[in-house]
């Protein structure tokens, strides 16, 4: 590929005139915008061990009362994007949130889509559009765009969860905003009970699309059981992995980010192909090594790490006797919409 003309090759008076008229020559920038074969990425592999994060989050609980925080969160920021930009990748925001006993995080709604992956503690609930979802370790609770949500806590221990939002995308698109709301009235019934088993749906709602988001909570005990059943029924299956879907449509549960869970059999070493989306891994159970580009992370329970797109990954279960379970978030739905989703064998 031959070199193109540089900005410095142009006479200063010409450059000044272009600038004055809000014009820019394309050719000095063309190769950086369209590098050959592989996009340039600011997303770096990063590991956030829970053992180092947790004490700082608990300290935030002492330093900053809820009234001064609204949401008490330490953001997991990728230095490759600049810490102040508070993103893990172009579309992924990650934060670790703490709610202490008796605290209340008031109702609001916003354009970004959010999910919570519960990390520790019992007794908290998230109410989404009137549906009160218990929060237990490993549960996934979704708060899609525009849905009212608030968090409450009647238990007696700190509750921590990982927030995953498409916030950077919404900020980039200049469509990120929120509204404050009133405390919600809890209505009876829950989606995770109505859709308690795969392949069976509530008859009155069988007319699809009545509710845009019929299931808001995905209990970990069901996901874990599904992974174990899959592994047992298909001993040769390499990637024992499930995707969180909307049970009415069978499509990704949210618009832009994809969510899934992966089981590694005892001692398993799993090579994942390079795919275009950036990904986040959160270890729910077990001990796992993650090899991402030239980095190797030893993940302990509740640790989180991220991987840029277009890199091959190797996940290894360090236990020879126990299975390991990971939560995965990625940008695949967005990439499919953009028509750029790629798997490189
Ligand atoms: C949000 O609404 C929550 O509701 C958590 O718990 C983190 C980060 C950015 C924007 C909105 C929540 C958030 C957020």
C-alpha cells in the first residue's frame, strides 16, 4: 500500500485557509481511518480483581452516603480509552455498585440499556416497571432502554452487583439522557416465574410482542442448571455456552449488547475464535486463566476482565475437579446491526 500525501506537504497558507473555512483534506488521514485488514483498537485487555476492588467499594460506602451518590458505583474503566471516558470498549460501560442495608437508590429511567449481574449479598431487589426482582448471586436482571428502575435493600449485608450498560454508545450518539421518577408501586407477578421453563410460555401472552421485555430476571440457578444439562447431554461439545434471549422473540435480550454464560468443564482449555466485538468476562464460580492477546490473567471468583475485538482468546479452567462458570457481555448485537459482525477462524 503506497504512502499518501501528508499534511506537512501542503503550503501553510492553504492549510490555514482550509481551517478557516471548516475544511479538512482527507488523504493525510485516510490510512488511519481505514487501516489495512484490521481496525485499530484502543480497547486493551484489562483485569479487575475483586479482592482489590471490594475494599475500595466498601470504603465508598463509608465516604459517600446514598443521597450524595444516587448510584454508588466504581467504574471499571479501560486506560486505553482514557479513564475519564469511563468505558471498557466503544459500546461497553462497566461499574461495580454497592447498596448497603436499608438504602434506597431512587427511581429513574434513561435511554441507555442496562443489566445487573449480582456479585454478592442477599436481601436487595431491583424494581423494573413495577416488577420487583430479587437479586441473588449470578442472577442477571435487565433494565432495557426507557424502563423505570430503582433498587432497595431490606437485608443485613452489603449487596454488590456489576452494571453493564451501552452508555458509551448512547453518549457517542448524543442520545443519552435520564428522567427522575416516583417510587414505583410493585405489581404482582414476575417474568422469570411466568417463563420458568424453556419451551413453555404463558398462554394468555402467547400473542408475541405484547410486552417488549417479558423477562427481566434470569435466575442463576436456572442458567447454571441449563449449562450442566447441556454439558452432560453433549460430552463432545467444546463451547458449553448459552445466550440470554427474550423468550417471546428468541432474539438477544437487549438491543445493542449481548449476554451469555459459559461453563468450562474441569481442566478444560477453550480456544475462542477472534470475533469483531469486544467482550467482558466475569467469573461467577471457579478458577480460570484468561489469555487475551499478549496478556494472561488469573481470574478468581468475582473477578472481571475485558478483551478487545479481533483477538483470539484462551480460557483455561485451573481446577481438574470442578467446573467453572463465566458471565459474558459483548457488542455482538450492535455489530450485527451495523453489518460488521465477523468471526475469523
Ligand atoms: C444507572 O442507572 C445505574 O440504575 C447504574 O443502577 C449505573 C451508570 C450510568 C448511567 C446510569 C442504576 C449507571 C446508571
